[in-house]
C-alpha cells in the first residue's frame, strides 16, 4: 500500500472508532440515571457562593436532547458539582426566569443570546463582577480531552481570581 492509501485507512479507522465511542457514550447515558445540574434563580447568588470557595462559577449552556451535553454533564460536571464545585445550567430556548449578575430579571434564553452562544454545550467560567475569567469551552470535545481542557480552564479561572 502506498502512503495515501495507508492514510485513508487510518483516517477511516479513526473515524469509525470515534463513532463507536460516541454511540457507546449515548447508550450509556440513556441507560444511566439522568444527570442534572441545578438551574439558578440568581447568578449573583451562585457567583458569590463560588467566590467564597475561591473558585470560578461554571455555567453550562445546554440544549434539551443534546447527546454531547448529556455526556459532558454526566461524565464531568455532575461529579464535580457533587464534590463541591459551583456549577449551574442554563438552557437554550428556555423561558425560565433568572436574575443576571447585576440582579436584573431575564430568562435563560435571553441571557444565552446576550452572551452570543449558539453551540451546546458551552461552558463559561465567571469571576468577580460576572466577568469571564477563562476561555469558553464550546461544543463537544473528544472524551479523552474534555477533562484535561476543563481542568485547564478551571485553573486559569482560579488564577484570575
């Protein structure tokens, strides 16, 4: 086989491996108990809680039915939240009320549009004054890399505090 053919075979195997992994994660997520994160009534209050722990507030923007959101939530975010991290979830297209960082009434969907988020999942990391203190994580990452990228953002967020 020539180099081009070997490259094509490798790429196809890699792609099929990724599809298999995604399918496995989807089946695992559907058979497991649904993992959920709290829906905030006030981002000001949640940010205050996070800052008391010297941590950034992590906000997950999710979309109902999104398999990548489900995997990120169940594999990484819910365990972190159960361990004490302040993590909340806002939902795209949701009319649920929430108070923003300045205490103004808005909805999940309005706030997400204000932040110019169009991809789910998106993770945001907030510090004092509701300012973003680390680069956003947008979209689904490969499972092997999601955790390290998340840890990196949290570390940057802590350093910015």
